[in-house]
C-alpha cells in the first residue's frame, strides 16, 4: 500500500541510531546530575578515568604495522575431528 507518508519512513538502521543517541543522551544527563553532588577531588578522579579510558580505546583501535605470516605455526595446534559437532543437551543444561 502506497500512502502519502511512504517517502517519510525512517530506515531501521536510522531508527536504531536515533534510539541509541537518545539513550546516550539520557545516560549523559544521569551522569551529569550525579556529578553535581560529588566532591571536587572525586571529579578529578572521574576526569582522569575518562581520559585514561579514551586513551586506551584510541590505542586499541590504531591499525598495527605488524604483518601476519600465514603458516608460521603450522602443526602446533590440534583440533579434534568432532570439534564442530553439536554438544549434548546435558552440556547446556549443566547435567554433565
């Protein structure tokens, strides 16, 4: 069915991004409200934690110049023939 508002529909991806953005803003508001009643010494610790976390995150996301070498450790790891077989119900139910 083609309606007048057909062209105004948001894509599921865009809706998801909007919801995530709203959740992030609510989270930020909660954090800011909590920080309003925190002593300055604790605020300094929080700021330090945020900076450290952002720094670590940036280091992890940097691409590495390290080049992998295929087959370098060939034969060093053994995988059993039944590796891809389904696990029994007892395993999932904790009845082993």
